[in-house]
C-alpha cells in the first residue's frame, strides 16, 4: 500500500515542519493498520477487500482526522483507529458505488465488480462496513452513534442520486447529494480528529463544520478536474463524466443557462443528448465546456465553499494547525484554475 498522494508536504503547502511530520506519521500508521482491518481468514474475501486499499487513493479523510487531532493531543492512541473507521467506511462505499455505476475501473485498476462480479463486490463492501462498525465500537458509544449517523447520510445521498431530482431544482439536488454522499463522511473525519484527541466541544463542532464545507468543495473540485485537466490529474481520463452522462455542476450550470451565443447554444445541444460517446462530439463538448461561462461559475462555487470552510475555522485557536487548514482551502479553490 501507499500512503496516498494527498499529504501536506505533497500538496506543496507551507506548513510547520514539526506539525507536518506529526500528520505524516499518523497517515503512515493509518496505512499500516489498514492492512490488518481489510484482512480476512477467507482468502477470497482478503484478496477482494485488499483490492482497493492496495490501489492507494488520496486518503483525504484520514488527513482530515490527523489535522483535526492537532487541536488536541495528536499522539492519542485512538486517532489511528478513528481514521481507519472513516477510511474503511469510504472504501466500502466505493465497492457499492462501482456496482451501481457498472464501473470497470477504479483507481487505475479493474474494479472489484468487474473482477469478481457484483455479488462478491457488494458483500465485500458489506464486510468493510462491518469492520468499520466493529472498530468504532472500540472507541465507545459516541463513535458508534456518529458512524451510524454518517452511514445513514451516505445512504440517503446515494438514494437521492439514484432517483434523481424529481421536482427539485437539479443544481440544488446535486449539491444536496454531494453534501450527503461525500461531505458527511469528511465532516465526521474532522470531528473524529478533534473528538479523539481531546479537543474542546466548541473546537470539535468547528472542525465538523469545516469538514462539511471543505468536503463539498473537494468533491466539486474533483469533478471540475475531470473537465479542466489535460492529464489524469483527477484520477481518471479527462471528460469521463461527459462520456458517461454524469451531470456534474458545470454541466448543470450550462444546461440551466439561457445564453444565446452560438457556443453556449451548441454546448446545451450536446449536453442535452446525454452520454457523449462519439469521440469527435466528446472532444467538441469538452472544449466548449472548458471555455464556458458555466465552468467559470462552477469555479466560483468551489471558491465560495472553500471560503465558507475558512470561516468555519474562526472558533479555533490561531496556530499552525489552523493555518494549515486555511492553506488547504486555498489549495482546493485553486487546483482547477
């Protein structure tokens, strides 16, 4: 396993070396412990459960646990376990998401469902949820309650995404899905960091609010990278969402627009057709979307959430941890520019 590609130092953030070393040490310990939590006496379960963990990933949620812990005792023995609760929960959702999306690839490797079939992928996801719940139980009843609440939000978000906006505004619905399906677990990660490091209740609540809003910004920026990047910076081939007909925020803004210039009209025409599988039409749509007012508006939305996350830090004491969290806001706001 790797510790992922999203650590404070790899982001190029100007942070205190001592704090950076503390956060990095926590992430290394989380990665080492994760090997044990995805293991099983059954060889098939063990291989399938290790599959996505071995493929790496950003480990953004453990990073938020480690940063949140800086407001208490970052050396608390419960921090690594708390980080693994959220990472195991996240991994479990990926197995289920890939089945629902009929995905063939995840993190650059064949998805579990394409390799072992849907039934095994679903059951392995269930196994990882069980491992997360078992680990949460070692942290106490509050951890169990919070993990269960978060799991409920994840499920509600997935259901909302599956059934679609119905009578709701598509953009508001999309942001609601992201809050439930992605930001809820990131909020719990930041909360766990403060809670299990012994931070004050006021600081724990501030961390949770920060996690919720930075989580929305993080997911939106990932979706923008799928459009804006010329490489595989987003972890997938640029324009994958367009090819699969996934309605991300820039697409929704473009469809809701009433611009009458030729490029905007042509873009709406292309996007209204659903998945764009023709290579020439896909390239045209991607070019138009990158240069559109909708893409600019989506970037402004990301920056708005990043600024809101910064404001949520206000109750926290000044110092290197708070400065690092502010820098993370800037990084997420700027990564799609």
